């Protein structure tokens, strides 16, 4: 080997080493970490790895307390139990998806507010119904609705809304102000047709004159209930949602919400008559009737509405936001 060739080879070797050394210092790479140069044909076959879309719901944790037993669940799994507890099998996919968004929003807002010290309960009248018993076929349907709406929540002015819902309204929902006295811009009365298939769409409570008097006098001793029972009831005023706002009983004005409690009525949407010596209350709808009607949502879905349209109808002014 000639001197010239050796010198040339050394120069080539140095030329190769310098970038490696520079790389070693700058990139803090060890020699063994220098990426290999792949032959062209191999490089062409390298494709971007297919990454599955990460489920936002699966990464959130919900604390749940059922019958005194506390547990920790991924939000996605908790929502399966909520939907199974809240909805009957056979509901339309769009109604289930709308319920998934409402339930997710309700859950996150409750957690944000530290309700029950951070542990949600499974009482439908307090937090949300929840059941661990879900058959495989129904579970697959619910999981689809949850995945479809992954991370989607309802907001108003940047805050999670109070996403209330209930079984059925009897034809029109109620505004929050009519039930709790405070205006909530997205919880207002809206029409809710097509709920007739709901199991508690209509109800009836009968009460003798004596029982009626006893119940009212316990709560309102100042009520004047003497003489003919037919004359005990006076003027009635109604809410925008078709519920009884207040009713005059023995010259005392009693709120419809209070009448619902006293007589165990399905809702404040009631008519009453005095028939055959008995007071008869006939109710429409079940629950507080504020927010989304589950059977109304299903009726909308049967008519072709999307889950977004259902939410827009029952929570007017609220907007959808995707968590990421
Ligand atoms: Zn609760």
C-alpha cells in the first residue's frame, strides 16, 4: 500500500469520523446509538406505525360509591353502567349517544364540584343510575355510543353545563326556574313530543277528602279546609312547561313542586278533579322534567335526528366541546 493511498484512506476515515464525533457531542449520542443507514430498498418499505386513536374516556377515572362500597373506574366503563341503568334496551343509537354526552358532562361537572367528596352515587334521583349488570349485546351497543362521542361534553360560556335529564316530560319539558327558582339559560321549556311509549308517561293518584285534608294540614296548618271538599281548591297558575306553578288550597298558595312531594305525584304536570268523593290527580311525565327527556330524545332519533340535534334541542345554547 503506497504512502499516498494510506494518507488518502486516513483522510476519508477522518471525514467520516468528524460528523460522528460532532453528533456525539451535540446530540449526546453514544456510538452504539448512531442510527444505522438502511439500504434504499429497506427504507422504502418502512411505513408510519398505525396508532390507534386514544380513548379520552378510558384515561379518566371516576370514583363511585355503591351501597357503601367504593370503587375506581375508567370513565368509559362507568358510562356503560350509567347508560345501562338509565336507558331501556332497544333505544335508538342517536338517543344513546346523546345520553352518553349528557352523562359524561354530568359526571365531570359533579367531580369538578366535589359532589359527595368526589364519589358519585348510583341513585338516579341524586347522581345517575348505574349498574354493573350489562349483557354482552347491550354492552356492545353502549360502548359504540360512548366511543362515538369520546371526550365530548356540553359547555356554556366555557363551563360544563348542568346536563340534567329525566324519563319523560308529558309533551313539554320544564324550565329550571320553574322547579328550583333560578334561571339557567340552557335549561328552558321546549316541546318534547312522541313520548307516549314511556312506561310512566301518565299516572294517577286518588285521595279521599279526609286524607287530602290531613296531608295538607300537616304541611300547611293555616289552610282552611272545612265544608265541601269540592270547594277547597282555588286558582291554579301554570309554568311555561305546562306544570302547575301554584295552586290555592284552603286559601293558601301551594307550589306545584310541593304538591308533587305531598301526594307522591309523578310530576308537577298534573290535572285534578273531585270524583266520587275523591280527589284525583292525573299526571303526565315522570321526574323534574328539566333538561333532556330520554323518551323524547328517542322519539327524535326515530324521526332521524342526530345525537347532536337532540342535544341542541334539549340544551338550547349549549355547545359541544371535545376534550383531548
Ligand atoms: Zn349522588
